[in-house]
C-alpha cells in the first residue's frame, strides 16, 4: 500500500490524483492521510535525531522524562512528553533497563500472634521452640529464596527449601517437612517475623493441623528473631558470599553441602560440640 502511495506522490504533478487512485485501487482519503503522516514525520525528524543521539549517549537507559530533560538542556526547548514517547515507541528507543514493578497487595487473611519467645534463645529441650525465616540468594538468572527452620535447643537446621518466589507455600512446605521429620510433643512453639507468609491463612491452617503455637516478633524488630538471623548470617558469610551462582542447581548443591556441614561438623565455640551432638545429648 505504501508503495502505491509513493508512486502517486511522485507523479502527482503529471497525472490526476483521482485517476491514479482509481488505477491503483486505493482511496483518495487513504492517500491524503498517508501524505499527512509523511509531512508529520518530516516535521518530527529533528526530534527523532535528538532522541536517537540521546539514547546512543546514555546506552538507551533514559526513559521519556529523562530524554525530555536532556533535550531541554541541549536545545533550551520544552518538548511535549507524548511526542517524545510516540517517537521512542515508533523507533524502538524506549529504555532498555528493567522497569520498576509496582507493588501489588494481594488481599488475604491476616493473623497476628503474640511474642512467646521474648528473646529466650537458649532452650533446654529439643522440639519445644523453633524459629523460621526467609532470606534471598542472588544468582545470574535471578533471585532465589531460602526458607529454613532451626531448633533453638541445639541450633540444628531441621528443614529448608529453596524457591523462586517468596510465597506462603514455600514457608508451609518447609515447616511441614520439619514437622513430619521430627517427633514433636504438644507445646511446640514456632517463632517468626511478621512477614505476609507468616500472617497468611495458609500458615494459620498449618498451625491448626499440626497443633503448634505460632509466635511472632514485634513489628520492625529483627532482634526478636536474632537466632534465625544469626544462622542466615553465618550461611552467607561462610558459604554464599564466597561463591557466584549461575543457576539454581549450584545454589541447591552449595546449601545442601553447607547445611550438612553446619549440622554435623561445625563446632560450636561455646561448648565445642556440633548441633547434632548437642541434640543427641539433650534428647
């Protein structure tokens, strides 16, 4: 269609536009609309050149608002933002950096629990007070999330899972693994922060199913879950920060090897025992 319009435009001074449109089977209104667009493109050429120059200089990291600021600095002209955005879209000059995603709040039941732990991080018996939390692990292919459960009696890692998302199911699946693995007596309390995964309906349902009592830190107070923070800090310092992960498989292998070392080989400086030895002695 555009080729026909170009031929008509080329010979418009020699032949009748109406006759050429009839011959090429195009409408006159379509031809004149195309002609107006061509005139507009020619009119915008100076702006297209400026935007192209700007994006080449900044390696296509500027959004339309920053491009407008750059043009104003270069020319002193205030250009319409919609015109800049239209040209950037047309010539594929939009910013190539990752756009910030808006936070989406999903409606869900919110359950809050009292702080039963009260920073009593030394417990005499196993399977009476557990702590849990989530941390992140960056890789070349994106972020991964690690949820773990630790017994405060011996600081042994009872269960952990790695996921692509920080969902309530990541938490409930990890805790279920620990509950099914251990012989838990009545009166188990499980302490966490106030993350949405721990205030969710799924977490509440799990506590009802397995009859454990949720405990929760005060808002914005990481010290209330310091034992869990300490384990994650140790894991990162002694393992994760010393490696660059390219994929999930590498993370899973590194975490599995470290957790086994932490539970069965890493000596506690306080009493010279491993978490497993402390657990066996206390049982």
